[in-house]
C-alpha cells in the first residue's frame, strides 16, 4: 500500500501531470489532498492500472478527497513555453484551483518551478510511492484520455481514442498521410527526419 503522508505534520497535496511525451493534445495536471486516514489498496501509479481501474478510482478519489483539481495547458502554450515549463504551469494552475490551501506539495519527478511560496518535495517515481501523487496521476490521466477520445471524433484518422496522442507508428503514419491538426505540438518532432508531412493539413 502506498504511503499516505510525507511528513504527518502538514496538509499535503500530491501533484502530477500526464501527456508530456505526446505529439498532440494538452498536458494535463492534477492536485489532490487526501484525508490522513485514506486507505485504498488498489491505488497506484496510473500507468500500472487498467482503464477500468483508473476510471473507478477517479470516481472514488473525487468522492473522498479533501480537495482535488485538474488543469490543462494547450498545445499552443506548450510550443511557446516548452514542455517542461508547460508541465510546471499546468501543475501551478491545478494548485491555484484547490479550494483548500496545502502546506506542503509532493511533486512527481525531480524538478518543479512555481510562483507559489508553498514548500515542496520532488519525488522521483512518486506516483508509485505516495497516495496523493498516485491519485493526482489517475485524475489527470482519466481527464486527458477523455479529451483525446472526444478529439478523435473530430479527427478520426490519428487513432487518438487508442494512442491518446502518443507517438505510435500509426499516429506518425497518419501525420505523414493527413498532415497536422490544430492539436498537434509543432515544437515536437512529429516525423522522422526523412519523412515529409502532407501539406494539406487541417485548418
């Protein structure tokens, strides 16, 4: 079972993001404050769970959390800021949306930048160690997957309902054949260097 607290002294919020390595779609972050007595044996890093597990746990987390929030940063902003800064911005936006102010932030990863004065701890692979970070990873993943599923209805050629924007061979081949959409990240390497994108791109 994951650890429920880093300090046992402060109101802690776990923060995580999803979608950093995608070629399309927003980067999505979540912040979650869990009760100190929270217990859920199935809770884990979202990447270790099935789709059905994530969706069930997302409902349960929202129901039982002291506070939770989700925030997005668009592909256009990602291109302007770079993906690292866009991820920090998404987490900062999620933090500001919490209706309870935390006293300590638990950040998944080894780096964080914030305009907030709240102290934080960066924890490598924290979504597999602390329950609040795992909960944030689940909420962000479920939310982003739903975004990409809806976008796939408008842009069905790219397989986003399955690859959710990640650089699969199917996704890259679709970019080569059909061009880019407004949801692709132009600052990313969309194709291999010897490939040419169809110029009849979506408007």
